[in-house]
C-alpha cells in the first residue's frame, strides 16, 4: 500500500506526469493485442521478433541498471550515468538480435560505501569475456579504489558472448558498456532487457474446464473446431470459435470481440448440448485460463481494489507483489460481485501489463498463481460449476475483458476509463448520460414510507423556489404497500392510500417544472405477506438457514429471474409501472445475498445452474427494459455498490456507489471512495448532505443526490445554490482522465487531492482537501496530462482569483495552495488559453 508522501510544509506527488497524447493506443500495444488475438482466437502463433537481452546467472542478487542500490555507479572517484552493476560473481550472457561488431566498457569494483563494514580496498575479482567460446579478454585482479579498466574487443559477428566474474568480496561495474552491431547501430548494455524473455502466446484456448473427469487441455485438441470472424463496425471485429465433441455432442462456443481503437479484447464462452441425452459432468469452468509472462527482471505487481461492502475503506486500492510460488485469490461475496473485491484488476510488470476484468453479476472468483520462473497462471470464472447439460440446453460463462498496455500503469487506468466510456457505458438516446443532480426526501420521510404525493410535490416546489432546480426528483423505497417499513417488498403497486392518483401525480408535477423522475424498485427480494409471496411461491427461491455470515432473513425469498414465466411477468409488470407512472429513470436495489438461495436449489449434478439461469435472466430483464425504453437510464444499486461488475455497468450506472455514504464526523471516506472508484468506473453517484464546501466536495461525484431538508427555515440556501453552481461548472470534466494527486489514506492529519482532466478540450479541475488534523497550511500538487508548452488559466472557484501558468510549470513545479483552516477545501478549475485562434 502506498503512503501519502509528505514534506514540511509542502506536499508533492512524485508520480511521473503524462501528456495528453500518451493516452492514445501505441503501436506496441496494438501489436501485443494482435499477438494475443492471433494465438487465442485464430489459433496461430505470431512469433515475437528476435530481441537482444542479458541472461545473468549470478551467485546472488540481480544486475542493476545505471546504479548500485540506487546510487550512481562509482569506480574509484569517477561517477558514471550508464552501465550495469553485477552484485556478485557468476556469469552474464549477452544475446544480440543482430551480429555484433565491437564491445566496449570500463570495468572496475564499485566504490559506493553502502554496508556497515567499509568497502575501502576490498575485492579480488577477475572478469573474462568469451566470444565464440574463445577467451578474448581477461582483467587483472580488481580491487575497490583502482581506476577503471578499459575494454574494447572485436565481436567478429557473434550474436552471443559471455562475461564471467570470478572472485569474491565486491561487485563489478560495467560502466559505459556499449555494443556496436554489424549494421553500425550502437546500443547501451543497460538498455537491454534481462532474460529469459517471455515466450510467445500459445494457441491453447483462453478458457478451460473439466469434462467427464478430464481436463479440456487434454481433450479439446481432439475435437473439431470451426473459426470465423466478421466486422461488427469500423472499431470492432467479432471472432467465433466452435469446438465440438462428436462423441457426446457437447459444443463449446467462444464469442470474442477485438477492439481496433483500444488494446482490448473481450469474450464469453457458451456450452451447449446438441445431443438427445444428458452430457457427462462439466465442472471447474474457467472463462479465463491463461499464462502471462514477463522478462527476467522485475516482478509482477497486482493493482486491485476492495469492493463496496459498506465499510469506511470501500474501494480502497491495494498493491500486492506476486512473489515466486505465491497464490492470490479475488472474489465476490454472497453472490454479489463487488461485495468483497472489485472485479477489476491490473497485473503490472516492468514497463507493461494487462488489465483483467470479470463481468459476472454473481459469485465469481479469480486465482493468480505465480510459478518459480517468470510466469503467472491467471484464471477466472463462476466460483462453483459442476453440472450436466440436458438435451438442447445452453449456458454461458462470465464475460472476460483484457486490456494490454505499455508504459506506466496509471496511464493504463485512464485508457480503461476511456474504453468504458467509448464501448461499455449505457447510452440512453445514443448519448452518454450527462452529470446529474437529483433531489431526494429519503431522510425526511424514512425513504418514502411516510411520504405522500403532497409531500413530494412540496419538495419539488421548494427546490424550484430556492433556485436549485434538480435534473431528477428521486423517489426511493416505500411508495408501495409495506406495512410501515420499506423493507417489506414484493407488492409492486402504488400505495393509493398515500398516492391516490398514483406516482403519476408526482411525475406530472415534476415534469411541469422541467424535472425528470427516478423510481426505486427491488424486484429480487420478496418478503412475507406481499403479493408475490402469497400468489406466486413457485417463482420464488427458498434459502437454507442463514449461517450468520450472509445478508438475508430466513423468511425472505428470492424472485427467480431464471424462471421464464417469472421473468416475463416481472418485465411486463415493471414496464407497465414505469409507463403508467411516468418514470424517467429506473432504479434497482438488491439488499440481500443470493448465493445460498442459488446453491440450495441446485441438484448435486447441476451445481451452478440456478445461478447461471438467474444471472442470464437478470441481464435479459434489463436488456428488455432498455429496449422498451431506449431513452431511459438504469441505476444499479445493491446495498450501495455491491453489483458493479462490467456486465451490469454495460446496462446501468451506480448512482449510490456505497451504503457507507454519510459520516457523522468528517467525510474522509467519501474523498477516498472517489479516489479508488474513479480509477475504474467513470460515472457514479452518492448522497450529498453537506452545505459547507468541505463536506459537499467530499461527497461530490458525477451524480449527486442532495438530501437537504428544505422545510427548515435555518437553511443556508445561498450556500446550497453556490455549491451546486460550482459543481455544474466543472461536472463535465468527470468524463476526463483521472489522476490521484495524493495516495490513499483515511488519516485525518494529511491533505488529499485529485484531478480530472479533459485533454481534448484543455479543461479540468482539481479538488483539494486539508483534513481536520493536518498541521500544514500550504501544499503543492503536480498536475498531469497537460500540454507543456500551453498556457492555462487556473481559477479558484471560492475567491474567484485567476492565475496563468504554463503546462510545464503545473506539471513540473505544481500548483501551490494555502488553506488557513482545518478542515478546509479548495476547488480549482483550469482551461487552456486560446489567443487569436491559437493555443498558447
């Protein structure tokens, strides 16, 4: 876990700045993606070109480039900027992709005094160099303090040569080491990667399973296979593979999509029984099962996040080093995909990596198993599968997404955000949903349990009267008959006692003021005494006794979206409510863990089927609502942010990112939820209770839900108006690139800051927080993604002051901000200055 970097009294982030153009897909990223697609989708190996590399076989340690333990190479009293330090005796082989002409270097024992005992005069080391198996150079015995020994040997067209270091008590520097190739090109030895280099991708399928007790890797190679590709549009190509076992009639179909504007691929696997008898058992299905390798230097580092189980550290980012022979498991919990771990993670190694995303609104699991060499086996899929398929039956796996990247891992996170916006987020009416403000009365009326049409219309009027016009009016749980508690769900009719003219009376009033409406549903949970519970028990799943670690009451039932009749009824009924009540945004909640319900209703030879049918039906339900209401946005809520997988977010946005949303003391977790979540999910919302800038900005998101009680006479409505006005002025920039300017921490004695940047238009904003116990009044933050040569006008939205600074200044030196009080905050917007039609 990174720590917030602090100086006294200035804060500064040390992350390297990225320019706007760095976020475009590079040719190297395109090539890497094509290699994977060619191997895994087309069944052909696309070999990597021969590359030069170093292959060290040292007694201990690994070679270090341009330094020894972080210090410049030093031979006697001479410092060197370039070269390699070999920390022990042994062998280092050099492989060249082009025949070599000459090798030159300055050799010596490194003089950096780094240990407890003095290194003065120590060492007794001899270096020999062999070319074509013949010794071409041997140094005298070298000690610390001796001047560097020059080496210049003829490689005679060799593509391999060997350096041997013999002796003890010291480390050898190969300073200014260069190779001249036969084509005249000169390369520095410290630019060469450390071998062994990673192997080519194999043509084995990117998925696996066990069939009739045998691994697919052993059997599928004997099945027939058909491959086809077709263009979906100018940016996407669909690849299909169909494997078939002629003996049992099992057909395994992979449908993948290769993106041309991003280094990304995705796929889903389908299993179908084409015979007239049941299949043997299919089990341990992994939608992703592949090996990823790095070169010989560095190590795998896994960037991943906590999910949103309504805790103070929801969405906390983690870094886990995958050491040799390690095993790491990530998963959902209780059947909700982001209830434990976020199903998005980034596997990085020096200079590159792969983003791995699991799309499954159920119980998923992923394993990353590190070997003893330079690889990691990555698998992911539905956590439990052990089933036979009935004649004609077909099931699907989770959707998998991979994004290959080069460079710095934070750049890859913004590449991912851009892919989400370009290809995954819902687009009602053909457009990305704009940032939105919704007004809400949940705090005043215990959700809507005590609300009437008159109450709701009064609040709409009050917002309009105060000049704080919302985009939506949010009607949450409790508008249905519920026996005094919104938790009682399963009768999806309007409570006409409180709403005699239906919710339509509120919708019509809102629409007359230019305000749209949101209505809450929770179709999956069904409680005793409700209409569904009493009239259609055959549509409901019954749980086993709760072992105590799952969120459900033993009396609750789970509406079975895997039942075709139930699915059809719910789709038609909710569609009718939406249409008749004039609803503009459908909000779905899910306040229970479904996993035990699914598994309790599986036969021993059908484990996983209930979950698959349920998930498939749930997604079909949303798809049909969207088809019938193409301009309607859907909100995905599951006790906050517990169902934020990529399949759900292809259809909906999470307007309540977490149920840990209104802290009584200081909203630090709200700041950090944005820092963690925005790295993966561009659009999200949360409740806003604050009227002071510090609290409001801590809760600020692309979708704010104000909970202000406008019945009160002591409200500071001027502050409310100003805060909403400020938010609207910067809100479009939430669709830009995201840069944390400080590390994640819940400590109250530091500063926190983050930046959203739209390089295409040269605009963005920075939100800065001095927390309650921070002793420092001044901080400096380096920005990212700007044009170094352009000029930017930076505005403080509180005191309305402006500063003109160059992009280079803002990125290299940073912007200085002083906040005299604690806690306090600042909101800065910036815009690239254009003079006479030219960017300055």
